[in-house]
C-alpha cells in the first residue's frame, strides 16, 4: 500500500518529498536577533530528519516585533549573516526544504523567555513598547500596547517585505507569515483584540485589511518559484472571537492574493480563551478551511502518531501535517513513521548503518545493530 503521508506534494514552486513539516518552534536563544550554535545544531539535526519541510522559528521583522530579547530576527545585516551559515549547513547536509516564519509579536512582545516565566519585562529589564491593532493589553497585568497609526502600519508592512527579501537572498525555499497565536496580524483579524473604528477595524473585510496589505507586500517581493504561506487561526476559543467561517474567508482572500498554503492553528488571542486540547483538535478547522477556502492546507496540533497523520491526509482533511513537540522528542520521527507505514524516506549516508537494509550488499533477515565499526 502506498502511503499518502509519504507521497510528494508541490506547494507553489516547491516540491516536498512528503507531507510532513517540522513546525516552527521558538528557541529563545538568539542574541540581538542573531542565530548561533544552538540554532545550528537544532536546525542541522532536524534538517536530516527526512521531513518534507522544516520551518525556522518565528523570526521578527523588527527588533520590537520579537516576543523576547532572545527571539530570532531578520531585521539587520548581522541577523542575515548569522543565518547564512545555518542555511548553508542545512542545505549541504540536510534533505528537507527550508522555510522561515516571519512575524511581529504585537501586544505579546517584550516578555521573558518561557523558562523565566514568560511575563512582561520591567523597564529595568529592558522592556520596550508593544504595538497592536488596539491599545488593549493582552492581560490585566500586561502593559497596554500602542494602537498603530498609518505610519506605523506602513513601517511594519515594509519591514515584512524587507525581511522576505533577506530570506530569499539566504536561499530559503519557503516563507510562512505568522498570522496566528495572538501576535500582531492576528490582533487585527480577531474581533476579540481589534476595537478599531477606522478602515482596519469592525467588519471582517476591515479586520483583514492590514494582514492582506502585509501579504501583498511580501507576495510582491517573494519569487513565485518558491512557496508562500501563512499560519492562520481557525478558531479563537473565546466568545466574540474569530470563527472558522472568518478563517475560511481569510484563507480564500490569501489564495486570491497569490498565497500557496495556510497552516491552520488556533488560540492564543487571550488568556481567557479555553481551547479543548486533545489529539488532532485543530484538524476540524483545517478541514473546513481546506473544503471551503479551496487552498492547500497544513494541519497542526497534537498530531504525533504516524497512523493518525496518515489518516488526516488519506481522508482529505489536510494536504500536509506539521509537528512540533513530536520532533523535539524524536528528531527521527519521520524515519520511524516511514517504517510504520512501509514507506521510503531519505537518509543521510552517514547514518545508513542505523538502517541495515541500506548497508551496501547487506542481506539481513533482521536489524543487527551495534556490530562492527
Ligand atoms: C517550543 C515551541 C516553540 C514554538 N514556537 C512557535 C513558533 O515560533 N511559531 C509558531 O507558529 N508556533 C510555534 N509553536 C507552536 C507549534 O508550532 C505547534 O503549532 C504547536 O506546538 C502544536 O503542535 P504540536 O502538538 O505538534 O506540538 C511552538 C511550540 C513549541 C512547543
């Protein structure tokens, strides 16, 4: 039987060997936005995982757009230079197509790294002013952001485009914009965070306007020979929040704007949101967006079992799956999934001896690990 999960797919101008993506994961380990040896070993290891696509963590397009002082950025020449070595390593040794998630943290910026509590920085700790759709704080003990004016909107829109040009120069195959998890673009989309009374607030059309302006600015500079997508929210899990109907409308607008895919996630707009978390809990949102939005869709969220992932693709609920924590736990997740599903997958030759069936000339009835050298 041929595996659906391990069948190739073309997204935009990029063909992936299979339908598995390593989801973007913040590492909170950068210095002044620049990547270092942590990112090299983290991404280097994941780039030989056999996943069709590996997406670099949320990467800020301006310094104030970082969630924490240790978040990755792509707003300076130094940031670009630091990523160059990492991209070159992943391309030389790895077998995944490489993407990067570009983002602005909006009203969730200027906080401590999670393992130091994740709460807002104080002035003495170097806090900076957050910006958002409206001047409403994320939580009662968080500082209020400034509502962006026309100049601020134009500055951030242009910063997304400049960062995308840097990503192109670096050789990334794919850019994904972060339009979810309560960050800047989501703060415009969601009625739970956007209280504006100008042309960027109110109706769905108005709330989509700024994210679509950013999308158009990035589309204009990002080559059509590569892939372009956005991570969007399928549901806000809060009364008066964004629904999957609006998510679908937004996905269709992105498709119309020339985007190649969306990754459908949920939550993050407010601490009052109450997601019902269980295996595959966001897949129904992905399925709705795929069916009604007619765009290539990636499903994400508590997908960790190969048969579960296979069924999501085989049943037509999503075109690809993205996994985050499963890859932290087991960077060889795809190898083991391929074993379970009887599929072929790329291996670096240096690791062939973990796969006895790949030893030159070897005919072994059973795996025979740890013998010889
Ligand atoms: C350590 C960590 C960092 C994350 N950072 C990001 C990020 O940079 N951008 C993003 O969109 N989601 C981020 N997420 C969310 C994941 O990409 C994913 O959507 C979520 O963990 C659910 O998938 P999972 O159940 O496979 O972990 C992060 C998750 C983890 C565990």
